[in-house]
């Protein structure tokens, strides 16, 4: 029963993360769309599939309550809208999920919650426990206290982060178009739908026409970036029409969504956090030999391959690993401070111990603490 709900490319789906945009949840006819979305999430849950919902719409609902026609430019007013609107939004979800006897759990986040390793792990435990209890977590940015998140954040990125954290089997991004097209389908009648994408290349990114409304902060470009993030980590992604179509249609009908295929290499939870969530405190530049060892041979980074260090990072911090062409090839948790790396870069392992007096590690970054970025 469960597998019949998905298109043939998606197999053994156990956990689904769905992101719904503001227009789906607040434009005319939104009550019926939300009801359909909840009905479909309930069917997934009752079919044995764990489901989490990343929901936009708090600011938009607050705008309605405060009788605002346009999204306010001032941060305090945006925060006020989010505070008023989040309660209304959760009340709507609670009412519809109650009809199915399914509990919901509200989770409000900022980037700090994700970038702190301790808080990230606590959040992961909370989500897993909610899912195991049969509840549907409903996640949103904590816009009533966030500042940077309101100005620069978007729930496409948040949805991708939750998919990574929850180890989802598919990330579904619901918007008001049926996925990716070779032209803008809202202005070009001959636009052709693209049912499947093997890789989010630069050419694919160019197809994204930025379209933002007065209630939304995201466009197709941010949705492609989110798809790129999860597929590089080994999770398939769907972008589909949640405005005119049901969630179950997006999951099943290739004409109503674009499927982005995952990388053959599935990152571990630790690698996902390093690659896409944690914040770099600096960088180390490496030579061509070290690049080959990291990318091609899955080796640890040794001092001998390092040519430079930038930033004031400390042992345990995350750093970017940069090749001779100045491109970031990997990220990792480093075992030495910036000053220590500068003292030992280019040295053989025996020389490292002599220079530092005592070395805690032979490796500057252990392979288990590395995430390669170009797979």
C-alpha cells in the first residue's frame, strides 16, 4: 500500500519531509488546500510513513490579522506579524489533524539551533521521538525573534535542512507550479515540463526564473538550491504543484512534479551537518596531492598537504578545505588551532610531534570528520 503512493523511482520510502509555501497556505482558497494537504499527510501516516511538515505562512497570517496589504519592510513589524500569525497557523493545523486523531508538535527554529552541534542533536532527538509517537512535527523559522532569518532566510533552505536532519527518504517542496520547466510556464505557453533531473548543474540553475510575491521570500532559485543540497547528501527531492494539486498527486504523477535524483554516495548524519549546516570558522589550503587523497581515496588530511591556513579557528572547529584553484573541495572538523596548523603545515607526521612538543593526533582532519563537497 505505502509504496503504491510514490512514483516508481522512489522506493522503500519510510520518512517524508514536506515543505509548503506561503501562497499555498494563505492565498484565496487556502482552507481547502490546507485540508487536502493534511488529509494526504494523514494518509501517509496511517500507511506507516513518517511525515514532517515545514510550513511557511506565519507572517502572512499575521499580515491578515493586522490588516496589512503588503509584507512590511521593518523587522519589528515582521516579527509582530510572525508572533500573531504563528498561533493562527497552528490552530488551523490542529483543527484539521484532530479530525484524523493525529497529534501535531510545533517546532520553531533559527539558524543558531541548527549550527550548534549540541542543539542540532537535541533537535534531532526531539523530531525522531515525535515521529515515533505517531505525531506530525510542524516546523517553521522562529521569525518572531530572528532577525537575519527574516531578511535572508527562506523555508526552502529550512526544509532541506530538516530533510537532512531527519534522514528523510524524500524531500517534497510544494509550490504553485508543477516543478521545473525550460521556460517560465506562467508567461510562456510553450514551456515544457522537465519530469526528472539527474543533477542540479549550472545549466539547470539558469532555468530558475525568480518569482517572488508580496507574501513570499523565496523563488524557484532557492528551491533548486534546496534540491541540490539534499541530493548531494543522497536524498531525492521533488518540486511540485501543491497549489492546484494534492500532495499525493505530486508524489505519484511525474507530470505534476520534477524529481531530482540523489547522488549515489549517501552522506552520514555527521557528514551532512559538516557539509551543509555547520558554520566554517576558517580555511586550510591544500596541494594537489592532498586533493587527490581526500576526494579520490577517502583519506584523512595530513599536515604535509597543507599550504596555508586562514581565520582564527580553534581545535574542534569546522573549516573549509580549499584546493590550489581556490575552490572549496571539502569541509571538516579540525584537530588543531590555526596557529598550530601554521606551525606544522607541510611537515611529515614525525616532524609534527617535534614542532608542537606533543601532538594529540597524527591527522589534521580525520576522514570520518570530512565531507567532500563535489560528489
